[in-house]
């Protein structure tokens, strides 16, 4: 084995179990087997039947848990599911070891095709933003609206704090990093991640911090953890270099779905200056900037993101259509819905 390569990762069917993944109140997990990939899906039972489907896609090093707070706030608006991308969360590595943006996008498309849930309201953060942009561009039939929180789209001047993440793409760096940080505790690692990703790490509750430490301890026992990180980081770097129709900015221009863009003023990984470029690139876009937010606004300010998404639905005529369907069912003898109560539950 070359010293620049990561250790061999055994096939998914012989990987060890390293502990259970946290499931918040009201959530459930299930495993979905698809050609070449097995995905763990986190979901919440919808508040009522007939809600439009939504799918949430996390970023590099994240998991479906990154969306728990936002999903809970949107119970009465969408029927939400969040994926663990291959090699992340509780999903095993892909059979072909492909962690490129295209490989991840293919996994999302396979899930949507197999589940028959499309078109969905599609959400993406960071790497997940690049993935969902590609999905929306190549399969517009699967996407109703697109919501991007700090999407990892190509930048000429990369944020200084993002350089170490990019370096993971260099062969051998991930292995070197694991050796240099072998003595770091899970708590130290989580504090570092939160300092990088949050505009104000003080917003994390003690319970949230404990949960994050437990999840970090679980992930560090996975034999493929650093391999998935390194190869996915390499996938982002490679996607940044693509030109022509495969370029992410070119694909952003092809997105037909109404698009909500959320950028944080304290984001250390995606430049706040990219917000206006993104607003120009997506043809039907709405831009929300949060001066105090970092890289994961849906975790720091879930109420604000939920309200912005609701406004996107109103602009797209989606909420009006939902109300009409509910009134129609009530007139036909179904259960009536208290419209004012629904509005208040979403902070409107």
C-alpha cells in the first residue's frame, strides 16, 4: 500500500457496527437499499396527509441530523425526509467508492426515482448545496423548489479558513492529519468544528454539544470516516475545476425551480461575497442574508430559515394551493384546518 493512500476499507456488508445514531423525538430512521448504494433516511411523520414532499441534503462531514431543527419547524408545511449521504451519518460507503459531487448527486437521484416522491422541495447545505444544484439542473422534473444554505459553489478567492478542508483532497494529507491529531479528544474536535461552522458557537445548547460529541465519538470508530471525508473533499475541488456544461455555475444558470439562497455574514467556509453572484446565477432566486450566521444557518437560525422558505412557497403559489386542497377536503366532509393556528406555528 502506498504511503499516500488511506487504508483499505472493507465492503459495506462486513463493516462493524459502532453504535446507534441519535434519533430526536418525533423522528425515525430507515435504511434504503438502491443499486450500488445503501442510504439511511431520517424522517418525521407529516402533520397531515397531502403535504408536499421535501428532501434535505447535508454538507461535508455532516449528516441528516443537521436538519433536525428545521425539519421539526416545517412539520405542517412539508412531508420532510433527510438523507445521510454515502459514507456519512449512518450510510455505508458507496460500492464504487465514488464520492464526487456527481456520485453523490446520482445517489440522491436514485433515491428520488426509487421512492417516487418527486418532485420535492429540495434543500442543500455546503457540499449538499453543490449536489442539489446539480440534481436540479440535470433532473428538473424532480425539483419543485430549491433551498441552498451556504452552497459550496466555486470561488476564485477561497476563504482562508476553508483551506484545510481543501487540503484533505491532497493524497496523503488525511492520513497525516489522523496521525497528528490522534490524541485529540472528540470534545476538542467538536469545539473546533463548531468554531469553524457557527457564527456564534455560544448558541449551541449544552445538550446539543453533548449530542455532537457522542456522534463524533461514533464516527471516529468508523473505518471509512477519513476516507469518506478526503474523497468527498477531493470531489468538491474537482467540481470547482470543471468547465462547460458540467461547471457548477453553468448548472446553476440551468436551474428552473424557484430558488431560495441563504448566506451567513460570519461564514468562514463559503464567502459572503458570493451571495450576490449566486442571486444573479439562479434565474428565479430569492436571497436571504443573515449577518450573524455562520456556515450552518439552518442549525443556528432554523426559525428564520423556515420563515424564508414559507415565503418562497407563498411566492411560488404553493401555500395557496395547499390551502385550497384543505378547504376542498373540508367542504367534502373531511377535517377542517385552523388556518390561523397553522400560521402561528410557523412564526408568521
